[in-house]
């Protein structure tokens, strides 16, 4: 049971990153609504450097699954949607954007909270083969892959391997006082 020091919105309180996905399809409109939520995240100079590759049908899912590391495939292969979040490294004027990943991460946060509001679960993964992903997904060098996100509905955790069953609960968080850096 998580312990909250302050009253915050329910979607934040309830959101965590499960691995027990049901393979039940979710609507493409729900996926688009998650992207709509991400679209309204703030970004430096309103550049909105995030882009999304949506794997929804069998062929797309197999392609994105092929770039995941094996330990993520064990559970993520069951997710009905995989979303690759890209971040454009340059501003529209061609100059380097040092905040592009920060902005893409903010968009991911908005997306994950909208998913929670809709009764969906999400789990972001850094465990993927970056070079293979860039090649197989035909991604320009102007972009960097931030994460791959599994999206779906909660499944039966008893179907997970024993090691993952033990970890299938909301993680503890540091105290607020431990997160404030005083100078």
C-alpha cells in the first residue's frame, strides 16, 4: 500500500507500471486519445519534439517486439499495443534542442495519466536494441528513441514467471523531503 504525504489527483495515486497485460484488444480511438493527451504536454518553445510509432496490428506488433530485449518480451509480448516514443533532437530552425528528451518524457507522463484515467495500464521500457530499432523502424538520425511503451488492460499476474509475480505491485517512493535538494 502506497503512502501519500499530500492529496494529489487519483490518476497519479493509482498509476504504476504492471507487467501482467491481458491480450484483450483496446480501441484505436483510446490509443489516439492517449496521444491527444500527450500532444498537450508543455515543451521548450512549443516545439513538441515527440513523435509516436503505434504498433497495433499483428505485423506492426511483431516488428516492435523484435527490438525488445528478451526479459521484456517475456511479458510485453502479451500487450495489445506497443508505442515507440521518439524525440526530435533539433529545433525547427536546425539548432540542437538540449531539452528534447525532457519534453518527450513530459508527453509520456501525460499519456500515462490519461491511460490510467481510461482504465488502461502502461509500462515504459528502456530495454530495447537501439541500433536495431533505428534500422528496423526506419528512424532518421534527427530522432532518438526515448522508450517503448506497452499499453493495454490488466491481465492475470499468475501467468507471469515466478520472479516477476513477486515484483507485480506498485513500487515504494522516496519521501518528499528526500527529493528536495537544498543549497
